[in-house]
C-alpha cells in the first residue's frame, strides 16, 4: 500500500493551548482511518493542518511525498485537489445564494487544468457528471436546481459529500460529518460514506467524538487525548487488553451507552 499522508511529530499551539502535541501517524492510499477523541482534543486542528488551512509550529506533514511546508503557493494549490473535506455543518458549508449544482462543481472550477475534458464546458456536459454524483449520494436530480434552504440537513450533507467526491480526491477528510444531523439521519449518512469509500477506494480520515461511528467506518483507529495521540490500532484489536487505558475507557463508556 502506498503512503498517501504522513504526519510526523506535528505540534500546534494557540496562545496557551497546546492543541496538537507531537502527533505522528500515516494513511495509506485507500485506507479508512478514524480519529476519535473528546471535544477539544485537537482533532479539527489536525484536519486544518493537513488541509494547509493552518500551519504547524513544529514537525512535518507530507502529502503524496511532498512536505507541505516546503511548497510554494501554486504547488500547494495543485496538491490540495487531492484532499477534500466534509465539515460538520452542511448549512454553513453550502453557499445559500448558489443553486446546488453550482456548489457541487465549485471544487472543479478551482482546478480547470485537472477537470476532465468532457467537463470543461461547465454549462453543458458537466450536468451529466453532476447527475451521476447526485445519484450516487442518493438524491434526485431535481435537487440540482434547488437552493440550500429548500433542503433538509441530511440532504445538504449528501450534497456536501457529492462535492467532496467531485474532484476524485485521494483523501477525504470527514470532520464530524454526522454531528449536526438528527439521530435518524446519522446512520444513513454513515452508511453512504462507508459505501462510497468501499466503491471508490478513496482514503478517509474520519473524525468523530463518537467511537461507534468511527469503529463502523474505519479499518484503523487513532485515539487523541488533550492534543496527544495516545493509541492507534486495527479495528479488530479494539477490544484487546493491550489498548491504552484511555481507549478502554472510551470503549466501555460507548458500550454502556449502547446496552
Ligand atoms: P476537537 O476538534 O477535537 O474538538 P480542536 O482541534 O477544535 O478540537 O481544538 C483543540 C484545542 O485548541 C481546544 O482547546 C480549542 O479550544 C483550541 N483551539 C482550536 N482552534 C483554535 C483557535 N483558532 N484559536 C484558539 N484556540 C483554538
Ligand atoms: Mg472538531
């Protein structure tokens, strides 16, 4: 398996808070990796550092063999197309003034040079591709001409997922993608994400404070606590006695919630 992403000894502080403290892990291509930890443990900071929305104080992030901090603006932009993100709140991640079809092709418009030939004429041929994407996420193509306020939270998150896949990224970061949704919709979105990962073979960094969701989606799990990565393991080893005490605490509280 090729290494897609390497996070090496990365730290990030905000004023007094050590949000991320010497974190090291890697993600192979096509791998589904979960990142779990309580609120404030530094999960979203990791996501922002990988997305180059923020800069690490220390350490190195290497994406497809390129250290992010050594890249020039244009190289960084080119590399960014390989990593897409789905955030927690679909309401704020979709522009309320744009019809859904425009939101879906937004990432493509940033990268005209990588947009497949048949999509270059956005007005005509890309409609077909948008219809394919919207169908893949389980929505009717009528949705393409709607505006965000006409859709439910679950539908909006499906649109955000379609957009996340539009550039055929190598890595999709999902940061608490179900946390703002009704409980009844959460399982549907989780199922969709799992199905798409398996069908399309994209690598995931699936971030959540909810261990059962992470366990369901991931092949491998990383556990964060107060900025530190305290444990990482294959899902099959989650119940092993070798797990870090904090992991065992998360596991047992998740189980007692379930039963
Ligand atoms: P998580 O996603 O696990 O809930 P975050 O990465 O959002 O955690 O935050 C980790 C810590 O860093 C928290 O204590 C948070 O308050 C702090 N933090 C995150 N972003 C900022 C910021 N932009 N300014 C100041 N503090 C921040
Ligand atoms: Mg977060």
